[in-house]
C-alpha cells in the first residue's frame, strides 16, 4: 500500500504514469536512509551480504553446507559475511536471531536490496546464482526475481540476465541435459522463446501414439478439469499465451501436433486451451483475439466434423468459452492464492466469437447431436448472474434459427 500511495503521488505531480512501469526511484526515495547508510560506509561487502540474504531469505550460521555455498558462489568468506551481517543488523536492515540466523522480514526492503545488489550496483552477478543454485534452488530464484520484475524496469533486467541464461542453456544443450533444460525453460522461457519452442517440439515429437479415450470428456466440471496432471512441456506451451502472436500461434500448432500423436491426452490439451488460452481477468480490456484464434484453429482441424478427435475437442472448448462468468486463480506467493471473478462485457469481438462458436456447434450437431445438445443445456443452466442482456440478445440470433430448425415440439427435453 505504501508503494501504491507513493506511485500515485508521483503520477499526479509529473502528470505521467511512467512511475507505474518502473518504481526504482520510489524505492530509492522510500529507502533513502538505508541507501545513504550503505553509501556512507562505502563497503560493497555490506550490500553484497544484504543481497545474498535477500536471495536466500534466511541464512543459518550453523549450516556449514549453506555457508560453504555462499563462500564458493559469491566469493565472500564466512567471517566477512557475518561481520557485515552484524553491521546490517545494527543498521536495522536485517533481523538477527540468537546471533546465528539472519533474514529480512520486510518483503519490500528485501526486493529493493536484491535489485540493488544484483542489477543496479552490480556488486553481485546473477550468473553466480544460475551456476551454483540452479536447479536445486528454483523456488528461491523465482521468489527473489519475480517481485523485482514486477517493480522495476523489466526490459532492462531481461537484457541483463538474457546472456547469462543463454550461456547456461547452451552448456546444457552441449551436455544433452534435457532434464535441466526443461527446468531452465520453465524459469526463463520468455528470454529465449524460439529456443524454448524448438526444445519443446523435440521433446513432444518423441511421444508414442496412444488412442483417444473420449469418455474423459463426459461429465466434465471445473474440478475435474482443474485437477488434470499436465506434463511440463504442455505447461510451457500454455505460457506462450503471453508471447507475440507469431510465437503464440506456433505454440498452439505444437499443442495440436502433440494431440495428433497422443489423442489419449485430450484432457490435458483441453485444460491448456481453457485454463491458459481461455478468458482471464484482463479479457474485457485486451479483447478476445486469442480465444478467436483457438476457435478458428480447432474448427479448421475438425474438417467440418469429419475428424472426430478435433470435433469432440471443439465441442468441449465451446462449452467452456460460452460461459459469461469466470473465476481464475493466480499464485501471488508461496502462501497466497488470488481468486478473481469477472463477467464478460458486451463488445463486437465478443459477439463475433460467440456467434462463430454457436455456428460451428450447429454444424457439428448433424454428426454429434449426443454431445452438442448437452452444451446447449449447460448454456441455459450456467451461472450468468450480472451478465449483459446484449450478449444474450446476440446469442439469440444464432440460437433461434437452430431451435426452429432442429428441435421438435414432440420431444419433451427439446421443449424444456
């Protein structure tokens, strides 16, 4: 909250929203006394020690393996480290417990010290973390880096760490170490997206064919879909929802190619298309071009209903995309999950997307009546509270013609 207030003040004073994109000046202002103390003392080892603690979260003096790791990774002796730790404690930058364990309890301060030591003042080298703490400390790398990427100039940080990641990547490629390459891609796919896609393609192309089990698609609910076990390669393809359109389209094609090889994994692919490429809390602002691309790509592969695999997948995706109320979950930290509920707002893009889904479903109804009809039932019974009347008015244009043509007054279920 305090950073939010400071950002707002700067935005008003300077009549620009730039302070939202890079709040490094705000951190400098807020922690000006700490910055001044570090500069006055003039010892790089102090900031180096603070950065190491910010990365590791807590350092235990009695843990010989941890202390040896710090010495070998960051070239600072235990004696110098703990001398600096005591001084940082006196300056009230870190907390010390029984002269043995140190940590930084203030998350905002920890983020600032990590950023200052590794990226601003560069008394520490991020490549040392990659060389010595990857992959064993992946969660700590994520926990330390993500807040920095959120608060400071993301592009500058990307440019700083990209060559370091590339060096590790090329080394793992030369060793044919696919396991660690996969772990590295999980962390930094956005720095080398093309190489990541090539690597994922190679991994998925090795898959053995297994026939589809369409019973997986029956009685699907959110709980069943959300608890599907997803292989890492598909999780990576899901991340490309946030890539450029060209890369995103390649990722979607790879996803479909994988389904061709492994029809049995249709539930995994459905999960990716719904959970990763479906609607999110920003869809009302950013538009639905991603969902339209998914619908168009799937319809092309249905071959107008001749391909059963993609026809069944299209029906299942259509069922989810025709909802008007959504709930998404995002991990905010190890211990925090944010739950967002939102309702689609009426726009020409939304109208077009829904009309195309309905039209394609009605085409598939000819051969897959048993599976399309439940989608319409679900549409009627779904939770639509606070949804716009305009959306249903536009839906009705497609639905009315279908109802009059395909449903009969002699069928009680049709009447309902």
